[in-house]
């Protein structure tokens, strides 16, 4: 086994992509479709996901289950009984002790009313797309919930699941540092154990991307966005959150996302559902998989025994580069053994230069991005992997 495959978790994670949304947000570049009128299609998709789970489990053999993540789209629109079937089958195929099972949800009252059923299905962690606690901002972001619904959803999630993470979007047009400071403080006061703050990103294929191209949408300038980033770090740190990954903050080690950590540490995970990405070790080779993007195309592919549009064995160098890219996003960093596979050394350029400039350091035989390096990690990685 190559060095790039060493030091990885033994278990297998499970990512399920449920692509349906009540509405498509103007900043969203994910593989999503409107839910209305697609009940029969959704039923077929559910059976396809279960069949795909069985087939992929047969490929990789017995492994302990590391985590389950129901993402999307809006998986809280999934029938809770389907979630229960997926969770139960995953546990049967990959026996393990209690594992983290996360559900992504939007904070509408309609979805909040389903929390008890999802908890009964086996969900024990909620990842809530709060995005903002300002009604005008929520309208700008195309969300279909109010700030009051967001507050109710956090409290209901804490009662139903115990563990709640909230997503927030900042660096919105016209947002001042004081406005963001106050909004972030209100979110922290709700008591989530985990916060994922994301700078608003303008993707070309989205409604915001088209507005930006027309000149009708202007995000904050780079310096202003950097100030908002620093305010985010300071506000969360003061409230007892650790930035254990570039965009993820947790109140203690136990509050970290087990599923995301499994992925960042280079663990295997099954990607189930339309367009889902996976990483599997097949015949000793790290293999990237991508499912068919179209809902019916995915279902037909599963039924034909061909769920993937792509199945690419990674070279040792490609696998090592991916591990480095993911590992440097976290406070854990990446194993030093990866550097030799990539032809790098901390004693020579470019790694030595990045360390001398304070962007990288070595801790416990791992290469780690510093507090200075993490805000500019894309540039650090570009320089490192030139």
C-alpha cells in the first residue's frame, strides 16, 4: 500500500444525496431540483439509494460504519421512514457501535414538525441551514423561512436531537462588520454546539452569478471580506468555539462533525444518490466515484448495475495530493509521509519557504497550516503543489 493510503480511518462513511428542494436558492450550485410534483420519482429514487447501498457494500466488504450524513438538496423533505430504512440497512451492512447520523434541514416550520419522526428514524445530529437571523438578508438569499422560524428550528432541533450545527452566510452586499458581529452573537446565544460560517461565494451558474455578470450584484471588496472573516474568527473564539477546520467551529472535540472529519482524514465513504461523490478503496487502490447526476438517470443506472458516471482509480500522487488538500484545511494537518510521495520536503522549496513565511508549520510529525496560512489556503496550496 502506498504512503498516500496510510494513516487513514478504517471505517466507511455514508453520504446520501437527496436532491429535492422546495425552492432553489440563488447562490446554490449543488445538484438540486424542485420537489413539487416529483413524489413518484422520489419513491423510485429511495429504492435506488437502498439498492446502491447494497451493491457498494458488496464491493468493499465488511467494514465498521464511521458515520452517516444525509445531505442535499433538502433531505429533511425525505420521508422519515425512508431515512429509517437507509440507516437500519447501513447499520446491518457495516456493524459498529453508536455512530453520528446527521440530517441537513432548512428551518421552515413544516420541516421542524418532522424532527420527532427523524429522531425516531435514528438521526442524532441536525445541520441547520439557518444562513441568517435577519429577515431582509433571508429574502435576499432566497430563503423560504423567517428569522423567527430559524430560532424555533434551533430550539426544536436541540430538543429532538441534542446536537445542532448551524450554517451562516456572511460577506453579503452592504453588510457591515458591526451588523455581522451582532448577528453572529445572536446565533451563538441560541446555543448550537457547532457553527459553520461561509463567506458568500458567487458561482457562475447560479442566479447570483448571472446578476454579478450583469453588474447588478456586488459582494464586498476583498479587504472588507477579510475583515469580516477576522471578525468571525474572533467572535466564535471568544464564545468558546475552536476553528478545527477552515469553515467549521465546534464547542469542544465532541462537537466536531465526525462525518466531515472522516472525509478530511482520507477515510473511505460511499456516495449514494444523484451526483454524489464517493471515495472507495477497491483492490487496494483509492478510487473516486461520481454517481449519475440526473435523478432518473441515477435510478436507471442503479437498476442496470451502473450507478456511476465516473469511476477513476487515483494514482499514488493524486491520492496524496487530495489527502494534503483536505488535511491542511484542519487543525490536525496532514501526515508528513505524504510529502515524499509528492516529491516535497520541509527542508527545500516550496515547503521551506512557506514555513519561513509563517504559512505552514510541523506539529507532531504533521504538516499544519497556521492561523496566517488558513485564510489564504488556496494560495498556499497553489504554491506548494506548483
